[in-house]
C-alpha cells in the first residue's frame, strides 16, 4: 500500500497541475509558465530516478544533486518575477551563482554525488522558505483591496512554503536517518509523510492553475 | 552518564509534523489577518456610505424646508400684497387707460408668483395627496406646454397612502424628469404610468424624444444626479432604458412605506 502510494499515486499527482496548466496555457502569465517548467523538470527527474533506482538498481543520488540545483534556479526565477524585483537582478544572479558554487563544492569535497546532498538541499529549503515568506510579507504590505485566496500565486506559494517547511527536517537528517533507523517500516513512514507533502503541493498547484478567479 | 536512548525515527517524524503545523498555522493566521483587514475596510466603507447618505438626506430635507418657507412667503406675503395692490389700484386709479395698462401686468405678476410658489412647495400634495398633486402637475404641463402628457394611473387613490417623504421625492423626480424632457428631449409626448406590482408602486415615465446614449451620460448631469439621490433616499430602485433617437424611459419601484 505504502509502495503504491509513494511509487504511483504521489508521482502521478504531478500530472494534475501539468494538465491544468496545459488547459489554461494561453492565459498563463510568465511566472505560472515558469512553475509549469519546474513541474516538468521535477517530473522528468523523479521518473528517471525511479527508473534508475528501482528497475536498473543503480544509485540515483546524482539526480538529486541535479534536481536541487535546477529546482533552486527555476524557483528563484519564479520568485524574481512574482516579487517584481526587477531592480534586484544582481541579487538573484548572486544567489544563483553562490548556490551553484556551493553545490559543486559540496559534491566535490563534502557529500559525494552518490550520497544524499542534505547540506545543499536544506539550504535550498531555507532559501525557498525565505522567498515564500517574502511573498506573504509583500501581500500583507500591499493588501488594499485584494482577496488573497483568489490569487493563483497564493496557492503556488503556499504549496512551496508548506512542502519545504515540512520536509526541511527530513532534508537535514536524511543521511542520519538512513544509518540510524533500522526498521524499514519506520523509514517508509517518514518518506510517506514526505510524499504527502509533495501530494499536497501538487494539489495546491492544481488549484492555482485550475481556477479562473473572477472576484478579485 | 546516562545513555541517550531517543529514537531518531520519532524525533524526525515529530519535527517534520511540528514544522508543518507551524507553517500551516502561519498561513492560517495570515489568512485570518487578511480577512480581518478586509472586514475592517468594508465596515469603514459602509460607514462612509451611510454617512454620505445621511448627509445627502439632511441636505435634501433642509432644501425642502427652505423651499417650503420661500414658497409660503411668496404666496402669503408677496401674493397677498400684490392682490392688495390690485384692489387699491382698482379703487384709486381713475383713468381706464391706466387700468388697461397696469391690471394685466399685475395679474401676470400674481400668476407668476403663484406658479413659483406652487413649484417650490406644491400645496396640492399636502392638502389633497400625491394622486391629486400629480394630476395637477400634468394638467398644468398640458395647458402650458407643447408636449402632450398622458397619465395612466391604475393604482388610483391608493397612491395617497405613500409616505410623505416618498410622495414628495417622487413629485420632485417627476418635476425633474419634466424639466429634462423640455430642455433636452425635443419630445412630442410623455406617458406617465402608475401601477402596482408585488405590493410595490411602479412608476414609469417615458417620452418619445431624441433619447440619450446611456454609457456616455450615466448620471453625469445634475438633474439625473438629483433624481438618483432622491430615489436613494426613499430606498427606491430604478432602471433607465434609452438610446439615441429612441426616446427615454425610466422605471421606478418603490414600496408604500419607504
């Protein structure tokens, strides 16, 4: 049951927001299109990781390293557009460059590409949580006549915020749990919770893409 | 030294759940805060609308009082003085030539003063009710003007049960509509209809004039603004239908006890 949930249902749930995004493609703004490409990228890497790990029995950790970098780069672009920081190009560019450098250094000297990159993944989570909070702060500051729950961006941001907040601890202790948790069931329960967070994020993304909110 | 026996599984799981709850709570409180701000803003807007509505009511009421006072003064003082003048002149002026010359002039002034006084404060409305006052207004318009006015009143004397402020407001609206038709419409006829629907009075005013483009003239003139203000005061609803060269029609719905 847990295998079906984590191996089929949750990975397949990514198709839902992708489908709604395609249905609404013509009306999608740039930031929503960026998020669509994030889903595509994430979907492909997860599929590849499953194929490599489950069917070819090879180590798929290098893909997690790639996923971490691409994820941050795409979501940085998303937040740059969402937060309308046109004048802060250098800041975003600097963060991106810094993060790529860190990932390379980490892979070369600290956590090999064949182990889980808990340092950079945790850092990515912190970075994205900060940007998500930034969006809430921006909305709170600008809340003149807006109904936040009618904004698709609210659902995208909430999805990102909840996923990275919930999974943050798991990213930090990922390698630690691998060694110290002896029971396979216990290990699966934790990753089941992680899968539920992904599922929740996909549902929130789907809501964001699906609804044509009219009462703004 | 005691050995730490904490289970890493529980620690990580509880941490994950805890952080997730923390993040969810943050979003929950954020949404509540947003809602609170929105409600406060809506309440403020409502209070502002109510205040401006009360201000408008007070202005219109004091305007009516002032009109009433001026109308009464004109009728009682100026009108009476002119009638006295006419009598004195009839008794003291000896030559027929002078009588022929001044009498029509004084008669004309008396008529004008009466018309102005009646327009300012329609006595028929207070004395005989709304039904009579409307009929009187229509008659005076038919006598004076080149526009033919037809009145269809299927409500009858029940119109007199309209509350005083409602009757006065509708009377003023009718005056304003007449004035608009004369000034702008170039119409040949006007039809006024009163009927009853769902215990409400429906008042329809239509002319066959040149009409207006509604999008361009949506309550831009003072006349239409006055009409809307008065209707708002008595909680009446209205709809206008008109287009260039197709006449003008306004339908007003009002309850008896507005």
